[in-house]
C-alpha cells in the first residue's frame, strides 16, 4: 500500500483506541497495532497497482504517485498534531527501505529489509501465508489503483464517523 493508506489506517487505529486507559496502555496498543497494520496492508498490496520498480514513463504511475505525495502531505498537515504517534508507527516499517536505498548508494546495503522481514514473520505466526494467495496479483494492473482508492475512501469514512462520535477524550499526542 502507499503512504496515505498507511497513514489513515494509523489515524483510524488511534481514534478507535482513544478511550483506553491508562494512557500508557493506549500508547502501547496504538504503537503495536499501527506497526502491525503496516504489515497487513503490505500483504493486501498484492491486489493493488504496486510495481516493484518505478514506471517513470507510464503517465498513470506518475500521476498516481504525485497524487500519493500530495495526499501524504495533506494528511500529515491536517492530522499531525493529534495523531503523530500513530502516523509515525504506521509507516515505521518503511524506514528499512529508506535505509536500504541510502546504504546501497555506498554499496553497504542489505538484500532483505529487516523490519519488513520481522513483521512478515510475526504476521505469519497468526495468519498462514496461503491466506494471502487468494488475492489477485494486480501489482502491474492499473485496476489495482481502484482497490487502494476504495480502501482509502472507506478508511476516511470510518475516521469521519469516529470523529462525529468523539466524546472529547484525547489520545496520544
């Protein structure tokens, strides 16, 4: 999944857990579930338009990634103050891709991203790998953009509905 989907999933998790007390328990649950959600969304990304390498000559890929970048900035600007913990944790596993790219510039990289590998192993304890096999592989199919767009929209609707039900209980900041 792309950054905006990870971010709004983290926000939804934090909004859903805002009534948990004591606060350290809420923080811990937000951190754990936001990181875990990243791994699950990445498994679901098999059914989305997610080519393994940039397609800079494909106009749809370019436009979609510009849209993802703009959405990411908008989400961070709008939600950072109240949801920074969940947003950071929801994208934290992607830090290994950033490190991998940086280290590869100096021929010091690694082949397997360690955070993703660990997260995948943990998820594999509870969800057998064959479960994900039922998903179509649309990583190179443009129709996969629709899957992510629908999921993203559903997450935004859920955030909006939870916001309407807000009782004023604050979450981690």
